[in-house]
C-alpha cells in the first residue's frame, strides 16, 4: 500500500500545473501595475554616517533586494525590488552600526528617485 501514495502525489502537481497556464494572460495584464509597484519601492534614508561608504550602505540593504542607490551626503534614496522587501527594509529604521554616531532613519520615500 505505500506505493500507490507516491503515484497520487505525482498526479497532484500535474493538476496544479494547469492553473498557471491559464494565468499568463492575467499576469501580462497586471504588468503595468507591477511596474508601478516597483517604482514605488523607494526608501528614504537619513542620518547616514559620513564614514559609511555607498557600498557599505548598500550592503546593509542587499538582503532586501537593493537595486539602486542615490546618495547625497547624509541622505540617500534606495530602490528595492518588491513591496515585501520594502517592508523588510523599513525594519532597518533606528539601526546603528558599530561605528555610527546616529541611528539610521528609514522611511518610504515621498518622491521617486530621479536620474
């Protein structure tokens, strides 16, 4: 009796595979809205220590799908690849590195990155 169970498990994925094939037309219709979501996944970061390099700053957010960084002194705008990662990156608010004088301030950007 243990042998029929694996056969049943193999049949189930085949049934599941038919569902995604019906969805590509929907997902292609959703691509403009998903592009808007990507554009809105921008964080504003303040209180960046002058000793922290751009690559060092980026490395703090690499786990959140960091895509683009634009820095101006102690402030930066950082884009991430998904709304979920943006929520995760917001957890870095009040992060204080070992050699940082002030804790980082991380918030959703009020305006998008330019350039």
